[in-house]
């Protein structure tokens, strides 16, 4: 348990100072000022962080008009230990093990010091207590993807007895959509697309090898299609009349519903019983974790689109 006097004024972090390919612009910086917390925030000693496609889209400048000013230490997903609490924080105390997506609104002025740093600050409302049965590595893999999975299903009013097709079933979000649709919402049937080697791993009732068949040509149609790969035009052909398509890669093809998460610790708390019972499991890519010194290599790997589950960085530093 750290006390305030042991928190350094500078932190080690991975930082970029210009927009571009994250594998080229990301540099190690041992002297980034440790974030100052606001009254509704806690300071976290980062133990593990997960990386996401949004990190490299942000680095490319895809939403620079609403981005925070450079330089930026990227990273949304964090798991770590609270070392300092703001005056208005009620849920957490120093020493608590927490996890969350540190940016409430994904694209609107995300933090300049994210989770690829020794210390990061986050609002109380985006964090939850780490489930006791999960390691920091497992916990770090979850927030952005599991909240996206849950809120996306909620957005299209998914409910028990409905069927669903998940596009990108082996990815960070897709692996969790399958589990949440089944165990939290009570789906009647789950189909999912992935490449050949990943099919048995998905836990779907109907695995579809996208290298061998086109999902939209199946005679069976679905109440809901959850598009985690950016194929909403094809997804619309796989949905029943009156069914819904949700896509997490805007803008999407109307009437598919584009969706971006709002980071929310309350969602993590709601899902905690499913995580602690083992009904919903974090899925880590077999190459995880990458050490902090190999953050660039981790992004290179994520960028291949071949990851199964989540890519996590640990230990930090």
C-alpha cells in the first residue's frame, strides 16, 4: 500500500508526440509527470493494461478534432491498485484493487496519460473493484470489451429466447458477446464467425468459418446480428425481418445501429457475479501478456487482426 509520499512526481510511460502509425510514433519516456487527481478521481498504480484497436485509430489522428492535446500516453483498459483518492471519492480507498476503462467517453478528449504508464488517474464512476478470482492480467483484459459487449446487446434490447449471430466471434469484443448473450441475457441460439483454427474455441452453438462460407447465405436468419468487424452491409442480409443489427464500427449501413460504449463501473459491478462464478471468462490471446518493454511489439501483433481474445501488457513497468 503506497502512501502519498512514496508516489513519484514522474512516471514511466509509452508516449507519442505526433500522429501516425503507433508502431512508429510510440516512444518510451521515463519522465512523464504523474497525473494530478481531481476530487472525483483516484490515482492508480498500474499493474496491467490492455490495448485496443481504438488506441491505434486514435494515434493515426482519426478523431484528432476531439482528441486531447499531444503528447499522449495511450491505453484505455487498466487494472491496478489505488494509491491516492480524491476528496469526493466514496467507493474506493488506498490499497483497493480496481479495474476499468479510464475514459468515460471513448473519443471525446480521452486522457493524456492512459494506462500504458506506471500511474494513471481515473474517475470513481468508471472503476469497479477487481473480482477476487481474477488476476490483474485477466481483469485488465475486460473493461472496454465487456462493457461494449453488454451495452451493445442492451442497445438493441436483446433478451432471453432470441437468436444472435456474432461477427468476429474470436476477437476481444466478440468472445465476450458470445458469453454475455448466453449467460446474462439467455440467448436461445448463438452463431459466430471466425477463421478456421478458432472455431472450436468460441463456445457458440453454430460456429461459421468465414474463410469457407458466407454467413449471409445461410438459410437460417437471426433476431440480432452483433457486428464487431465492420460488415454491417452483409449483416443486414443475415437478420430476420424485424430483427436488428448493431455495429461497433461506425458509421455502419442503415438501418444498422452504430454504437460506442460509455465506460461505466456500474456495468462491471453488474457483471461481477458472472465473472466470479466463472460463467463469463476473460479470454486472453495466447501471446499475452507482453512485457512493458514490448508495447510496440504488442501493437504490431494487435494490428495483424489475428489476436484471439485480448492483448495485455504486464508487468508495468
